[in-house]
C-alpha cells in the first residue's frame, strides 16, 4: 500500500486520539477548577423577614436559602442582600472537606458544618450583603477584575439552586455590562450559565477561579433558568464589601452635577468636538463641583486618569469615592483642564435605616413594624427632627395586621398614650403593658410634621 494511502487511513485515527486527549485535558482543568472553588462556596439559610414587593420598606416573614462565597479566610462571606432580607437568624452551611487520610474518595460528599452568621451589613442598591462566621482559616476566593472580562469568555456559576448545595454550571459571558432597565443605577454581567432560585449570592468565576460576579437574578417567565442570568460585577462587589467591612455601610458620593452621555445626535446639535463621552448638563450652585470650577458643557475626559465613556460610568466612580478628593480631566472650548473635586457623602439615604435592622430585636410585632433607636447612626440619615430622642420606623411588616392607621417608614415615634418613649426598649415595654383591643395614640413626626396616629392593638 502506498504511503499516501496509509496516511489517509491513519490520519482520522490520529485526529480522533488527539481530540479525545484534548477533551480529557480540558475536562481535567474544569475538575481542578471546581475542586479549588467548591470549598469557598457556602449555602446561606435564613429565617426572618424579606421584602414583600419591589418596595424595600415593606417586609414579610419568610424562610429561605441562597448561596454565598467566602472572600476572606477569617470568615467573611459575600452574598445577596435579598437572600439575607431582614433575617431574625442567618446560618451558613460550610462545605466539609473529606478527611485527608481517607482510604478512598467517595462520590458522596460529607455533610457540611452549620454555623450561625453575623450580618455585618448590606446594601440594597447593589443587592450585596456581607456575613461573618466565627471560623477559620477558611478557603477563600480572590476577586477578579470585572472590567477585564470579555464577551464570550468562559465562566462558571456556583451555588445551591433549589437548595441543592455545591452545584456548578458552565457558560459564557453574554454581555459585560448590561443595564436591565433604563432607570437602574446598576449594571450587570450577563451570562448563559445556568442560574436558578437558590443560586443567588453565589460566585460567578473565571477559569482562574477568581470571582468576577455575584449571581443575583434571572429573567424568566417560568422562574427557572432560560439562559439569561445576571451577576453583580466583581469590581462593584469588592467596593461594597470593603466599605461594609470598614464603615458598616456603603458611603455613596456626590459632587453636584448632572452628567449625560454624548451621542452622535447630541454632538451634532451642540457642535461638540467628539460624538462620545460625558457632558455636564448642570452644575449645582454651592456644590463641590462648582467650588472646583466645573461648568455646564464641560466634557469629562477622565476620572482619576481613567477614561470616561458614558455618564453611568462617571456616576459609578463618583458613588464609590465618598470622602475622597478626585481629579477630573475636562475639555472646555478646545482646552484640556484638570480639576480637583471633593466628593461628599450623599446624605439621608433612607434605605440605609433598614440596613441597621438585625431582625428579632428590632421587631415590634403588635405594632407591625421594625424599628431602631434615634441615635448617632440614624440621625444623619434623617431630615432635621423636632426632638432628639425617640424610635424611627425602619420597615413595615406586611403580614402583621394592625387596625386603623398604619405607620410608614421614616416615622419617628415620640409618645404612646401620653407616655414619652426615648428608646426601642422603652417603646417595647410600654406597648407590652397595653391590653388587647385597646386604642393606642402614637405621637409621631412624619415628614417634619407632628401628629397622632390612632391604632387598635389585637
């Protein structure tokens, strides 16, 4: 037989062998990745309160579970705020590694270790929460750079879909920056990796095992995976995590500008020198931006040396720089200028009040509210008050019935039936003294006005 004919017969066999070898190698790499990531992925089990609707101030009782990822060996865990809700109790199921001296590896993993977790803080705008367990050292995953990921890149979603702990799915990045609704302040990494209920809070990792996102929600008519999942980008998650660890909350910055994305149409109509980027359409008098010399129609080129491509990008960078002084490079009438701008913390963010609630100790079931003391943590989040002590309503429990009028988030309670209350403990004590079916007159401040709220306790 001629050599050429032999080659024709042998080539498919050699190609098949090479393909099988490459597939085995790729499969082995995936297995190795899962082995590295799995010990850092936890199941989060909650019992308590959660939002009853899109309003972040109405809550209802619920038991639930989700996922989380260990990001620090000392026991710090990142998950979704909607997984935690306003929980009375949060527990974390840690993966239990097989004994090192085990004679063989079983396909059944040992039962995990269940630990109580402290809610360090949560941020509802980004839907991120930070937990802490008293354990360590634990296996932790590093954050990756979400701005470095690319469309089509391989990613893996880890978590406990439908309560099935330590599950993994694989897919690609469908979009690196998806804004789901035009009014949203958040952008997400979109992926077709299978994400289902229970995956929330688990990590989306790259092929190096770095967290590039926190799986947050899906778009689906059925409620199950349809290949359209969204993860909070790791760069945003890392900033939120670091701020919660440092301050117990997220500090959002503002400089007093309205920025708009430059489009080709806007550039043509205004005769701008470029058809993309960021245009300042308003600068508030007396704001840090005005003090720094920024003007309407300035084009923002860079933020701390980073090119600004659109208004949302500028807003995200300002939000994350509260308390700092930043450098903006601008273009004004053909001249490039640098301006140093102080970024102030955005005041009176009412969502942060609910973030101070830790569960059972803040529940006043007979009034149907979650409440916190008016103290040095709360007063900066409220408008100026008529009195310096009292109890502020942080949330309304949807499935607790109270007749007549209802409290509203932000109400400050000063008196119950002519008895002054200056703390949550005092309010609880006074309410428990009251009988069933009695009329209760709560003296409150609402939107700067004093009034009586008439209730009938069960």
